[in-house]
């Protein structure tokens, strides 16, 4: 079974583009580690984490932005508002945040994703997309009987996927 994303969510936030519910501590570590590389916007951090994990972990704005505010309140990061960038905030480390950020960068949360896990995630996601395309064709051009059989296949697939999760490790 592929490892869960760093936040522990079984969803991982990859299929739907960001619904994983990462623990704030891991988002905190990830944000600090990213900021050791360069200043970034919040959205840029979300995109970078998704990219580094092959889409397996894409923290939600609802976890990233409160974390950024907390880090700013703690004096570990500071924001500058870019007028040219539509008023977006670009975050940088403060001197006080350097030590914690350096520790975070030594073992960043995205390192938990082995290359094989990321590749596996891509393969599963691609299979899901292909299955959805086939379902769309059945729904649009199939007969009533074909649509009913497709619904039965989906029900069976759902049961089998939950059975995989229920297996003991």
C-alpha cells in the first residue's frame, strides 16, 4: 500500500487537486523548508509541493494560509506586498526563522515520497482519468442497458477499493 501523504490523510489531495487535510505541523515544516530556497507566494508554495510529490500531496489553501499567518505572527517569516503582482504577498524568512527553516529543510515533508510512490500515484491517477473518460462515453452514447451495467461495474469497483483499504497490513 502506498504511504499516506505527510499529513496522514488517506485522500492525499492529489486526485481532486487539493482536498488533502495535512496536519498543520507538516505544512509548517514544508513552508519553512521551501522558504530556504527562495521567497514565495502562498499559491506558489502549494504548486511547488504538489509538483515535488507528483500530485500526491497538495495542501489546501485552508491549511497553507493560516500557517503562513502563524509563522508571520511568530516572527519567523515576513510578507511583502507586491504592487506589480496584484497585491499578492511574497513571504521570506526572517533572521529569527533561519534556524528552524534550516532544520526543516534537512528532512522536508516531501522527501517522504519515494520516486516509486510518485510514479505509482501518477499511474493510478492516469488509470482513474481513463476510466472516467470511458464512463463519460458510456453515459453519452451508450444504451440504457449499457449505462446500467456501467453503474454495476462502478459499484463493484468501489466495494473492491474499500476492501483493499480494509486488508490488514
